[in-house]
C-alpha cells in the first residue's frame, strides 16, 4: 500500500519531533527527526499547486547526507506528459549497525493525491 504517514511525537514552542513512515507497497522506511514546527509548510504549499507544468519539481530536504542525525529528500515530479507523477524518497539515519539504513525508492500516484497531501501538511 502506498503511504506517507507523518506523526508528531513531541512539540515545544517552535520545535517538533516527527516520525515519518513512507512506503510504495514494496519498499518502506521510517525516520524520526527534529525540525522547526513549520518544516513542511512551504513543501505543502508547493504541493497544493503541483504540477504547474511537466517540468515542475517540488522538493523537501532536511538534514545533511554526510554528517547529520538524519537525511530526508522528498522530490515530487511528473513522469509523463499527462501529469502522472511520482515522489522520489531518499532517507538515511546515522545509527550504528544493525540499526542504520539508507533508502531510495519512488512512490507513483496521481497529482491529485499530492495536492491533497499538500493540503494536509498545511494544517
């Protein structure tokens, strides 16, 4: 089942601890990280209007691939002229083995689902 589930674990004045679980039905990952409380607001706003054209790309990135507590890249793009779309998911935690992971996979769906996801992120 294709899912993206974001859970707010903890929040303070302007910081949140989030758990994000993503799956395309075959590959999945879960990442827990700290961010400012408006971390997904710009991404959500951009997804509501996606796609503006077939070259439109909407991206969310948090952390650093080389040295951070986490890294996540969500990149939404069109895969066909009719607007069919996908999200590239790249995620990495920096735990030691056997609890570490690096994942890259795609979640393909219709633009309307990304629009609805964007609206949900704005709440």
